[in-house]
C-alpha cells in the first residue's frame, strides 16, 4: 500500500526558501529520493566546510551504506507521522563525528514531489568526545527492539527507527479524540488505556499484548518505565517492546503437541472413544467409591463377531468406518455415566457404575446385541456403498465378586466372553468364577 503524504507541505522551488536564509542556526534540506542535499543555509555550509550550496548539493554520498539510507527514510516517516521529530543525529564533517540534536520536518520538494527532510540543528552536544555515549546512541538507532518515549497523555516524544517502522501506519493527526499515539498501537485500545494508567501510577511494569504493527498483529512484551527528558527534565514514559510472537507461537505449538500426545494416549484415534489406559487412570476412583458405598460395578468385555472378514474382504478403511458406527451405536445405548472404551482391534470394554441390580446389566447387554442386528453401511473412495452384518459377544464380571482392580475384572469378563464365542457367538455371559 502506497503511503499517503498529501498532508505534507510542498516546497515547489528554491525560490520559496528566501526566509530560511535568515535563520542563524544550521538548516538543510535532504532529498531522500535522490539521496542528496537539495539546499542548505550559510550556517550549514560553514558546518560542512563548503563554499556554496552547489558543493553541498553535489556532495558525493555514494559510499553511504544501505543502513544509513534506511535510517534517513525512517526519520522521514517519523517526522511525517508526528509532524516533527527530535533526536540525536551523528554526522561526519571533515571525517570527524559530531552529534547534534536535530529537529526534522518532513516535506515534499520540487515538481517531482520528492520526499525530503528539513533538518534544523536544535542543539549541538559533545557526545562524540565520549565514545561510549555515541555508541549507545548508534546502537539505539540500529537495534530491532522498539523503543519509544511518551508524555503522560500518550503523545510521542521520540522513538527509534525500529518503532517508527513498526507503527508508521498510525498518524497521530488522524486519530480520533478517544485515542492517542500510545493507545492506538494496541489491538484493543482499552488495554492501552489501562497500561497508560498503570504505568503512570506504578512507574514500572512488564506486560504482553497484541499490537497493531505495520506487519500485522504481533505479540509484544512491553517493558514500561518512567524516565526524565535529559534536556527538559520532564517526566516521560519509556516503552521498550520485544516481539515475542514466534516464542508464543512455539509455546502454543508445544502445548498443542502435548495435548495431542495426551489425547492419543487416552483416546482412540478411529472412534474417538477413551482408551483402556484412560479407563485405568479413572477406574480406581470408581472402585474406591463403590467400596465405600457398598455398591456393585459391572465390567463388560465386548468382542465383535465377523469383523475380521470386513478387514480381510474390504480393507482397513472399511473396517474403520464399521468401528466408528459401532461406537456410535453403543454410545447411544449407554447412560452418560457409563464408561465405554476401545481397547484395540475389535474389542471394547464398558464399565457400568452405580449398579442397583445385575438384571440391569443383562438388559444393557441385550440392547447392545440387538443394536448390531441392523446392517452397517460403509463407503469406498469411489462413493460405492456396501453393507455388512456383524454381531458382538459379551462377557460380564462384577466388582467386588470377581476382583478388586480393573485389570482383574477385565480378565474375568474376557474369559466369560470366550464362553460365548465357544457357544455360538452373538450373546452375553455372566462370569461364574473368581480370577485366581
């Protein structure tokens, strides 16, 4: 999307600069699209050790790095957004570093409406004589961490190029009355209002929010502190923003993977039913409750009759469809409190809790058998549909008569189920012995 600079002043020709000659401090105009000076006053020529504006305009800047060009563009964007920017700027007249506090005004120049900066020297400082300070200023300009300072009312005082780039789409002059430069950065401005209030009251804090950056919504951790302007001593809000989107995405992905692994361990991927492992983890609570309240629990072991021929004749995809429909039919028969689990292959286990009468379990078993009397449909990849008929053999054990653990009860029910298989299948059998 092309940026809109229609709100900027357009200086059509050098003839409009006559009054600028009267300014005694350094003023120059830099053309970003040509990457060179367009004009400078007498004080600017003296600063650069030049004799004429032509020498300034023709000054060779081919050796400038891309970083220097990007920095100039970021300064223009900041000034275009805020009306004016004030920040330290290091220049190298005669090869020696000089750091100036510059006022930058964004304008358009010439008939081509080139993007340009009018630079006014606000104050010359001697940071260059203390290299560590100069390095700190340069580091702040080149870091990818977003650094901004705001007034207590949320208006920008100064920000580094990374912050300018991140929020270049937010133009303070275009904000509604209920927003300021600080709150407009938040996906939810009401969060920004709260942060601004807490920052001024608590003086320090760290919070993570979704922010409206030029790259889209990003998750940033905001380190907010109160500082003072080094020149005016005004209290300001210093905000350092770290983009933690990838970190949180990685954490979310790891958490999701953990949930999926846990789900795979506890739930059957084909039918969506709990696994035997899941049932084992929760059975202890049910058995302990039944023991305390002197109640019975029934364990039903189910093995499908004729299922192997479905896989052998039609393939595993057909078998999976049959298992899914069997699970749905069984679930329809059972109460919500009953626990149905697929333990592998064509075998299922059902735990009937809070059992009042063993005859109730026999009623449930017969309903499960009857439910499978209707044929089951499955569909091939070419949309061809087939029907199969299968049955179910069921063995039933009871707590506490046939064991005190789920494993023991399942083994006894499994043996009862094999009695059904030997006697003709598609029926149920109550356990008649205790596991030794």
